[in-house]
């Protein structure tokens, strides 16, 4: 799952407002924005922890003198050591946390839909916003297939290519 900070408020807004309009949740009067922030906080916390793991993986690689080819392996082992889920498991973890946030939020008066229904809807919304990023990722990787992921050249060119593609497609 590639989650970007800029789309987190959009995801949270669509989930809360859609569930409210479908009468699957009841939001306290005047607390719609706060309810959205509750869901956004879950995604932001996930992003922060993932960023800490990425930075620690980079430090570990530099400290131990590993090649950049081992970045994914080091990141995965650090995540497992912390009990942090990444990839598809990360999405399931975030969805579970968001579901729990709906039930414990002081801004949501009542939840009427069942867990499976809520989880399915939230997954659809997240997929809707992250699929564009998956397409950009695929296109960037195709254009950079001559570079190996994790190398310093990759670390420079990949974000540059993503930004170029976003500008080209009018996403920025």
C-alpha cells in the first residue's frame, strides 16, 4: 500500500461523510471535521511509524556497510521486529485501526453498520485513492528499469520521475 500524506484528509473525509450520508454512522452535531481527523490520525500514525522504519533501515544499511540491494530485506526485518505490518498486511492493519477509531471516537455517536460492511467500504475508498499512485509507480518503474532499486541513483531518480509523472498527469 502506498499511502501519501496529501491524500489522507481526502480519504478520511470521504469515509466519514459517505458513511454518515448512508446513515451507517451517526456523527455528533457539528463534529464532522473532528470525526474525519480521528480517522486521519490513524493513517498519519501509520505513515510516521513507516517513515521511522525506513530511516532506521537506511541507517542500518549505512552502519553495517550493506549494499542498497538489501534495503527491502532490512526494512522487512525491522518491521517484523517491531510487530509493524507493511504492504498488504499494512492496509489490513490500518483498516482495523480505522474501524476501531470509529467505535471509540467521541465525535461519532453511533455506528449502525457491521464491521465487515464498514471494512469493505473503507477498503474501496482507500483503494480508489491509492490506485492512482500504483499506476504512477508502475509507470515510473518501467521508465527506470535500467536502474536497480535501492541504489543511490534510484533514490534520486525515482522521486524525480514520480514528480514528473504527477505534473504530466495534472496531479500536482
